[in-house]
């Protein structure tokens, strides 16, 4: 089958690889749609550490083609969304209502048994986040898939696999944005506009979009942003002015740079929250003076996967979509074939896309 493989640091291409049948507890999925997320790029450029070669892709939906021994919750023909974190239901975090921190697997490029199903001649090929679904097929852990209704558009379903769940969940589940509150969102790509949509759904009265790109900020308005800042201007000063010098109740960082994290913390009001969604390099450090947090009672909150419980939240976000609360169609700026994946990455890097989606036919 064809797959988008990062062969080494800063190099990736569409190549033919071999795929084993699913083992016990695994599911073979024929991919229908794969969203292109900044985290895929972060694997290529080493921001997120990974072994190479590795099949990219962690945001997707498809049709179950075959199931391994012991799989009963899905069968061939079912439509499923893939979760890039397994949910075993048994580990400390799963039983303490934190399934997004499930420890069933290790982020080592393998499936749960420490091996991989993808090979290129004699060489093992790893998979991103247990999935590696930027490919025609993916063999994934059964505890990473959940069925969805068959009438859902594939592109919308794919987006729910990462960006939408992370962003909307960051607002409504991680931060628990309250009605009438004020919000700033740094970074208005696919995940950032999902935060904006989540804040709108939660009833925020003011949502300030911050991005380097004027187009990205204007685009954010269609998803619920009420204000934008001057491109290249002093975003912190403008957010403070827009909030009567108080700062926002909730500031979200959806980029992963120390400078924007520090800006985000500054923009949170006394007693407010800075929610860190963007993923930076392990060498990236931000600094806050040690007086500021206790004296202002600000909260700095990390956000993994929008605090998802995917069996509950994937269908919930699809219901929001059906009800017209969540605009997923509008987030899909461009679609690509698998062979056009390099173009999809180029378009993301040049800021052309809210989300690019690979359609597998
Ligand atoms: P994207 O590339 O679609 O959007 C990033 C946006 O940030 C773009 O609009 C850029 O213009 C903007 N930007 C970049 N630098 C700056 C800056 N210095 N100041 C202002 N704006 C800037 O990415 P995405 O939305 O797919 O992903 C965003 C981040 O979220 C990225 O770090 C990704 O790895 C992370 C992520 N985290 C999780 C999680 O579970 N925490 C899940 C998915 C993605
Ligand atoms: Zn992602």
C-alpha cells in the first residue's frame, strides 16, 4: 500500500510499504480521510521526537476492513474515527476520568505489543501515535477506534480525530470556559479555530484571535472570533486594552513557542487561566517570574487532546456538527490525494490552510 513516510529527519515521501494483518486486539481500517495536523509536521522536523522511518498521520476516519481476535466493539463495514491515544479503561488514568492520559501504550512508534505492522522490504516502519493513518490502510489498536454513524461526511469525521477534539475540548473540557467569559486564542490554525468554536459554544462573550497572519485572524471571525489584533503589533497590549486592562479569563496558546506562551500567560487576568495546547520542542523553555503566579493566582494548564474521552466526545462533537453548532465543513480549506501529501504540508506551512484533508478515495 501507499503511505506517507518520514524516512529521516526533515525528509518524507509517499512510498509503497507492506502491511501485516491485524493481530489479536487490533483492527485493519481502510482510510477514507486523513487531516493534516501541525503535529505531523512536528514529527518530520523533529519538534516531536520519533523513531524513523515512520508513517505519518494521527487524524483520520475510515471503514473497518478486518478485525483481529477478541475485537467485538467494531466489525467489518463499520465507520470509525481513530484516536491517537488508546483508552484501555483499566489504567490509573482511565479509571480516574483522565482517559486522554491512558498508559496502555508507549509513544515509541509501535503498537501496544511493542512491534509494528508496517515494513519496507526487511525494515520495520514505525507509526505515528499508534495510528500512522496517512496511508491507504492502517492496522491500529482496537482501543483506538470508535464507531460513528454512517451518514457523517468523511472529512468532518477525520477532523474530529485530532484538531477539532483537541481545540473544542481545550475550551469546553480542559479550561471549562464559562458563559459570558473573555477569551484570547494565540494561533488560529486548525486547532486554534477549534478552540474559538469551543469558546463560542460555551458562550464566551469576547473571543480575541491572535495570529501572525491577518488572513488567519479574519478567517477566525467566521468561527466565532469577535476581535482581532494588529498583525505584527503588540498583541499583549491590545488584549489588555480590549479587556479594560484586566486581561482575559482564558488565554489559549495553540502554537508551541515560548514567546507566545509567555504572551498568553501575561494576557490571562488575575485568577485567570493560560491553557497550553501548542506542542514545542523538548528544548523549548518559557519563563515566568516566580512572584507572578502566587500573587496573581493565575493558572497554567496543559491540554492533552482536549481532555478527551473519545467514546463519549467524538459522537458529541459530531452531534454539535449536525446541529450546526460546530462548523467542520468550513474548516476544510483544501483536499488532496495521498500522492499530493507534500503539497498539503507545503500549504500548511505557508499558512494557506485552516485544515488540509487527504481523501483516500
Ligand atoms: P497550524 O499550523 O494549522 O496553525 C498554527 C497557527 O499559528 C498558524 O495560523 C500560524 O500563522 C500561527 N503562528 C505561528 N507562529 C506564530 C506566532 N509567533 N504568533 C502568532 N501566531 C503564530 O497548526 P495546528 O492548528 O494544526 O496546530 C497548532 C499546535 O497545536 C501545534 O503545536 C500542534 O502540534 C498542537 C497540537 N496539540 C495537540 C494536543 O493534544 N495538545 C493536538 C493537536 C495539535
Ligand atoms: Zn494533531
